[in-house]
C-alpha cells in the first residue's frame, strides 16, 4: 500500500471559519496549517480542531505531491490538500507538524522564520534547550513566556506519545510527593508507527485468521497475535532501544527532574491505537492508595477506572477515541518492604493525548493568551 511520505512517521487554499470556542481570547483567531495532513496523526489533528471548535481564521492542509488535490471534509465543507513547499507558510500563525523528523528539520525552521509558531510532533526538537517540550496539564506554564502569536514565530515540541500519556498520570502525584524512581513497562499500539503500521496489523491479523502466509514489510516481526520489543534501534552500549531512551529523557524534561532514575521496557502489542503503561513509582515515604486515588481523580485530563470488585481497569478497547488518560490498578507495591512504592496502570489513546490532542491543547493555550 502506498503511503504519503508526509505522514506521521515521519490551487488557492479554501479558508474555513470554525465556530468560536468558549476560550478567553486575547488575540484574533489564527490562520493554521497542518503539515502531514494525510497521516494517522494528521487526520486526528483535523478531527480535533473540528470537534473542539478551535477558533480558526483559516485552515490549510499540506502533504506530499502524491496527496495534493485530495479533498478532506471539515466543518461542513471541504479543504483541498496542498503540496508542501518552502513557501507554504506565509500568513500562517500556527503550524501543526506531524510528518516525521526529517520533514520537520527542513520545514519547521522555515515556518518559524515566516512568523508561525510551530508545534512539532516529531522527535526533531524535543531535547533542544530553547524549544519548550509541553504537556499542558503538566508543564503548560512554560508557554506563558513563549511570546505566542505575535508574528515572531517560534517552536514548541510535542512529546513522545508514551511520555505525554505517562506524565499526565505522574504529575498529580509528583507535585505532592516527589517521585524518586520510576520503573515502567509499555504495551504500545500500532498507531505509534502511523497508518502503515496500523494497516499491517489489520492485514496480518486477517491473514492469520484465514490461515494464510503473511510477510510483514513495516515491522521486522509478525504483528498479529504476537508481542515483541519495540522496533526502534537498540543502543549496543546500554541495551536500551531508541524509544526507551526518548521516554526517559523526555519524561525527565517534562517533569523538570533531570536526574530522575527511570527504567523502562517498551513492547509492541497487537492493538490499533491505545498505549498502556505499567508503572511502579517510588517515594521517600509511604503514599496511601486512598490519597493517590484522590489526587489522580482530581487531576485534569485523567479518569480513574479502578474497580477491584468487578476486576475492571483501563483497557485500550474502552480508551481508544477518548481524550482523557485512564488510570487504575492503584495499589501498594508488595515488592518494596519499605512501603514507599505504588503501582499504577495507565492507558491513553496514542493518536489523541499521545499526539494530536496534546498539540491542539498547546495551540489552545497560545490562542487563549
């Protein structure tokens, strides 16, 4: 299957005014562009802008020449996808990038030079000291000094999907009881690899059920009815793969804890679009399950699903398509004799809070002033 190179993995526009959102607005509605509009995250960006009635002056959609001319429904009309070029960003106030690091490294600086605020979903700028790495519920205050939509441009990085989902659950506890160590295991969905990986899961599953041979082309191993270590390249020195190293570095940066000890194992599982994370958190002193549950239940962007009697906890089948991050299995770690550790289970939609929704929430913060 052909995929657009301007996807997540990496004629005159039709301007559409969306209904005004109930936000405190200190600035006029912005002109917005999406780069990588045909990828899995790009599609979700379009849907999020419409569903949340983001206050738009206009919306332009960019992808590769292969997709140029396609029409995409939006707010009761259609937008025409344009080919991305070096000159695409004149008049753009906010540019939402979801086209992979290579595209971002070339085009995001051009967008910023043209006066746009770039919100980039790739790994290209996440660890650049001058670029904020933002999860609004966790460290959105860093945007207050960003300058926003004043025509001077700039860049904001959207975190790795695991780091974004995980820190929403970590932050409410960390603010009251600083976390001293994190041990994590992830169960990551196909959506993390974009539309092509999702299609490979569908096709491989259909072949397996039909008893047919299937040769994977996106992943190195069969995906259907299988689990395997995340396919990012493994660092021979540490034994950690690139995904694990990204999550460690970005989680520390988002939480403002550069020396926080984090151990993590990232696994691909045959789920379409919601990542799950098993966490063990260590503190200086015991934190009761009752207090932890209360802190998590009161936090923005979190939903506690923790029914021990019914053995009902967060599941990708229930979390897919949901804006909130779900958390459950809240319990004291019996493996820690000091009683200073808690276990949690966190599930979040990778395409939403792990990518598109978080980017739109950043944009909402900027527009709200």
